[in-house]
C-alpha cells in the first residue's frame, strides 16, 4: 500500500515522470513474453512477481540502503549496499515463486526474475525521473535509464533466476543455486 500510494501521488504531482517510468515495460515485456511463449506462466503469477519487485524489493532496499547511508555514507550505500541488497531482495521474489511451485525449470526462473526486476525498475525509474525533473535533467536521465539500459535490472536478476531454475530442474536445493547466480 505504501508504494502504491507513492506511485499514485507521483502520478498526480509529476505525471511525466510516472509515465516515463513505464517506458521500459514497453521495451522489455515483449522480450520476456517471447521467452515465456512455450509454457506461459499464469497472469496472476506474473503480476505477483511484478508487484514483489515494485513493493517488497523496493521498500526493503530503501530501508537498508538508507540505514547504510546514515551509518557509512552515501558512497557505501550506492556502491556496496545497493547492488547487494537489491539483488538479494529481487532474488527472494524468484524464491517465493519457487515456494508457490511456479518454477519448474530454467526458463521459468528467468521469466520470474525478469518480472520481479521490472517491477523494481519501474518504481526506481519513476523516482529517478521525478528527481531529475526537479533538477532539470529529465531528458538525459530518461535516455540513459529508459532507452539505453531498460534491460539492466532484468539482466542483473537473470542470473539468479537462471541458477534457481537450474537447481529446481535438477532437483537440487535452491539456496546454493541461488547463491551461485547471485
């Protein structure tokens, strides 16, 4: 609810930034749908993964990265904490799909990783775009984040999803597999 309220508030106060945050979906979703074409995942499960990234992963990363920034500084938060925490929380979204028995192989792991990562990226991009808009730098930030690197978050989480899917497919425990991909 907190993230949804924030997104709605942003959409009202800065609709351009909110809409700009959705652009990577139009670029990445066709590729993810193509990957998922052989054995499509249920719509509700894909939405659940998207919402995990847009809520659980975002809020968790915000809390941890803020604490690290307060304790160790902004650089430590951006360079050390952010990648470690964000990828762990996005990976947990794939683990959650495994717990719900939705992942039965590598492709499923990759697809759920992409959906979780897209949810995370959309909300993160909206906040970056809103900040850039206030600073008069929306266009360059939009070009970099939405047009040049829309696959960044899905690619980062791809490896965790691949490793988890591989572990599920071979009947091995997912934790060592997840750590390998992480």
